[in-house]
C-alpha cells in the first residue's frame, strides 16, 4: 500500500509541475500578444478588406465605433499613457472610474471597435465569427497574463484627467483611416 500512495503523490506532483509550466507558457504568450497586439491585427484586417462585401448600412457600425471610442476615452482618462505601452507597466491597480466596473475597460472598447469594423465591412458570416473568436481568444490570454502581473500591485483611486485622453488620438485616426478604406472599397463595389 505505501508504494501505491508514493506513486500517487509522485503523479500529483508531476501534474502540478506540468500545470505550472503550462501557466507560465500562457503568461509568456500573453505578454507576446500584448506587445504585438496591433501588428497581429493587421493581416486579419487586410483579409477582412479582401473578403468583404461592404454595404451602405453602417449605422450599427457607427454606433459600435462610438461606444468603443467612448469607453476607451473614459478608461484612458484614468490610465493615461500606460494604455499605449507594449508591455505591462502599471505601478498600481486603478479601482475607480470604468475600472470600478471592469478590470479591462480598454479591451471592451477594443471589442466594440473591432465589432464595428466587422459590421462595416460585412464579411461572410464564417469569417466574421472567426474574427470575433480570435479577438476573444487573444484578449483572454492577454487578460490572464496581465492579471498575473497586476495581482501583487497596490490598489489606488486616481482622478480622471482630460490630458490623458490624448493617447486616444491614434485610435481615432486609425478608425478614420479604416472608414476611408471602407468608403474606397464601397465606391469600387
């Protein structure tokens, strides 16, 4: 009987080591995806443009864009330049503003922006669902990695600063460029 218990303990120990190794790999993958999140999106956007059949129904896309930009501006007013970092760099966990309700409001804003782009370009349903799945998969891994980074940081309430929102200028410019690409593709259709 003692041999059997020893074997079970060894097996349990090995499973724990494998789980820890897998978790560390997910953390590393999350850091990689976070660092290159904008670059990773580019080939998928190019495919979206190529595989799309734009329509002139873009009211829902505009609403989705406005919700996404609104959430991002609200969150950026609290987090500031850290929203544009290519690596996790926060010194504390923000506990007020949109961060009172969501741990990652910028990512929710991104989802609405991506959803708006998908609606705007009107790809086939399978490609639209694939893009949404890939977005959720990518950001789920980023969130796991980021939560691991944030877990031991102190919590802090910060004040909203309009000057922090200037970091969202690039988001607005990118969304305007995407809209111009849509207009060009729609005119050619």
